[in-house]
């Protein structure tokens, strides 16, 4: 089969697996790359987009190269010209040859049937723009009712509807359940999220989420939900496979407490701004945008009131600086 085409002779399309990584060589070596070699589907390529300050990830890529070649899987390593979870993904898509892009975190382990299940799903549903498999958080393995009050309430706050469809948790949003059942979805987590490459002709990851840190919190919530809103079609959580998110400790540089808090305020504001382009903002959003609830959450999390207010001031400063900045392509 030729790797220059997005489909093999039998008509199965190529999946481009993109791993945007930064200083997580051990996670690549022990979690993400080994599970890709165990996939029941072999018609896929792997793109490592590395923004590390050292050569460890590049060395890990070279170490695994022969095993991927043996299975006729193209593993390509790129040194990222820019650092950031949004910008790295945007840049990496340009090098993808597949019909479907599958983003996975370097600390995420997917079950052996994952890529086969996604191939079958996108083949069976030509209208589908985004899909994922259920995500299990290795750290807590929380399970909550599909119809829980918390989910409905937060769905109303985030998405302006009290009858939200099933939603998957992003690893950075601790309020959401860690695992979901298969079904329709309004947003998905980029620790394991697939989208047709054609989507990127209309939408991109919003790089403004990297203002306070290259680790752009909520960028997966933003991108996948804008896919849902833009195409007016449900996303899908697909059964028959799963992903285990290991949440490698001590790797992500979240900076000081003030910047971390400011980023939470600022990136939440960006969510509302992007979503409001497609639908009316719900009545309670004024209070949410003023972050009243977030003050209580942070206080309960052990942050000092003085630190919270400093973070809020940094957020307001960033908002003033960027109020005239151009939006992401959407």
C-alpha cells in the first residue's frame, strides 16, 4: 500500500495519529507509543510533534522506529517550531495525510480496537465530523450518572441548554465526569479525539488559550464544541473501545498560582466568547463570566483570597490587552 494516499486498495481510509508532546519522553516510551503498536488496525500513521527543550523525545522516536516499520506503520518525528497545545496541533495537521485526524495525549493509552472502531464509525456515518471513545481517568476512575444534576447544570452554564446530550470530560475540567457511555456528544476531549481533516478547512484550535501558558487549558472543550455548533451535527462517543488517561504527574508546567488562576478565568471567558458566535448566551452567563462561582471553587481548593484576587486582576489585564485581538478562524 502507498502511504501517499489516504485510502488503501480495499478502500479503508488512513488515520493520522497526532501526538503533540512537550518534555514527556517517558510517557511516549511507556504509554502512547506501545499501545499504538497493539492496534488491530494497521492502516494509520503517527506524527510526533515535539516542542521539548531536549532531544529525549526525538531519541525515543528513533528507538521505536524499527518496530513501527516492521508493522508497515509510518512514524514521523517533527521538531515543533512553536510551543503550545493549540499551536502544535494546528501546525501538525498540515503534515497529516489521513482522511481522519486522531489527536491523543502522550500520556494516554488507547485500547487495541480504538482505531478500528473509529475507522468503522466514520465510514458508516459520512456526516460525522468528530468522534472519540470513552475516557477513563487512571487517577480517579470516577463514574457518575449520565443524567446527574451536576452534568445538566454545567451543561446549561457551558452550552446554554438544560437537555444536553452526553458529554465527555476533558482532563483539565475536573467538574466533568471521568467516563461516559457511548452516544451523542456536544464536546470531546483531545486526549483522544478524532475529526475529519476537512474540518480544519473551516476551524482551527484557538491559540489565544495559550496566553498564560503553553498548556492551553480548555482548548479541547472549545474546539470540539465549535465543531458541534458549526456543522450542527452531534459528535459521537463510540463503544467497543476506550482510552486510559494516565495524567503524568509533575510534567505540565502550570506556572505560579496567580498565572494559573488568571488562565482559568481568561480561558473560560474565551469559551463563552467563541460559543456566543453560534448561539445565544444563557441568562446565567453574566454571573458565570464575572466568575463569581469560580471564586468559591478556588477558595474551596485551598487558594488564599489574596492570590485569587491577584489572578483575577491579571485576567482583567489580559482581557483589556486582547479585547481587540482577532479571533481564531471559525
